């Protein structure tokens, strides 16, 4: 099977999989508790893809060019079958990188070692503030930042190094944490990635005034410790990387609002209900679950995905400034943001 290329000559290389639309946090920029406080908002278990179905999808997509898989959610560690699932993914021919993004709340030392031993390559942990009170407000359930820091230590101890730390930056919410977070992880061997606050979904009340731009983030940090730009590690890398001049490590900045990178996007997203989306800001997706549960084969999935990707022309972030954007969009936690 020939590798899939879309209408803008972008290859299909990365698949992000939402293992569950549920989460034990209620972060204000993703799943605000005022809206998502009822179980009625989430999928019944029978509507989510099983581990066998997920493995079938990935086996079908690997010959199309997918070689990196990232497991997200919701909170992916809520899936009880995550260890055997990772083992299965790591064994698929062509898949050379299996990563996980987690809020860290369920990442014990024992679990981190189990994930590592079954083939997980990398871990990213979300941490939006070091201040206990502020972080508790952001995650909506009062979970302590110290517990997330312990989870990062557990991941490090299991052999995940560097751990990447994702920080969503929203003006008036946690922009005062930019420098403290950078300082905390300098010389740690880990990498903080600051993410511009995005208009994903329909429920977070996004306004452009709340976006702290990549330029401002960079200026705030470099005002304390000079930085220099690092070369892109691979085509389609979403973070712009900077190294500290004094050797303190590196940071990344993801600027999908002010510096869109649609033209190099190589990612597809598989929602927990089996819909495949071609853009984080999409308003519709193709149901691979329906194909599978009608008796479809791995080849049927491969043909469907190849046809979908070959017709892809998504570039939402580039169009945002012109007002030429879709209306109702899928929530981030539903599609594996």
C-alpha cells in the first residue's frame, strides 16, 4: 500500500487516539465542570472502541504511513486495558513510537514501570501551574500540583526521560506561571512545552484576548534566561524549540493560534467512539467503528482511511483569522486533542 498524501502534499504519519472521553479532572479550558458535570455527556462503554478494534485500525493505517501513535483522552489511564493495548501497538510492524499524554493523577511508580516494560516510548504530563490553589482551580477538582510533580518523578524513575510537560497558557488564568514553570524544570532534563490557549470545541468560552502569544511567552522567559532557536527535529513537529544559552535544557512553544502550522500537519485523530478526524478543529469525522461492526476488514479500514486522507484539505488555524471557519466543533476530550 502506498503512503497516503493529502491535497496539500502532507503525508499521514501520526495518529492520536482518544482512549476514553471521560476524565477525572474538569479543566476549565477543556471540560468545565459547569457543563460536563453529568455522566450523560459521556459515551457508554459499549460505544467506545475495544482494544482489538483499536489494534485493527492501527494495523490498517501503518502501511499508509503512520509510524507514531499517541494515546490521549479524556484521561487515557482510566482505561483498564491500557497495558496490553500498548504492548499490542508496540508490536505492530511500522509503529516505532508509542506515546501517552496524561494528567498524571493515576501515574504511580508501579504503573509507570509497567507502561515502560510493555513498549511505551514517551510520556507527556499536563501541569498548568505550580501554585496549589491556582492549579486546583484550573483542574476543577482541587488536585494538587505536588502530586503531578511526583508523577513526573515516577515517570523519570521508570526510564521516561525526558518527560514533556504541557502547559496551556491562558491570560488571567495562569500566565503568571510561565517563568516559575520554566525555572522549575531548568536543568531537570525534562522539557516544558507552553501551548497557546486554543478555541477547541464549543464550551471553553475562548476569546482571542485571552491568548498569550508565543512571542510574549518567549519574551517573558528570555528576559530571565537567554534562549536560542533549535532546529526542527522532524517535518510536522508542532513545537518550536528553544535552548537555554547556559545549557539549562530546552523549552517548546506550540503556537497554533498566532503562528499556524497547518501546512505541515501530518496528524489524524481517532475519537473514543471510533470517528476519525483530520483536524483538531473539525466538525465531523468518519466512523471506523461502524465499518468494523458491520463486519469490515482491516483492508476495508485501510481503503476508507486512504480515501479520506487523499481528499484532505483542512487548514483551520490558517483560516481562523479570516473568519472562514466551521461552526459547531467537536470537544477536545472527545477526539484526543
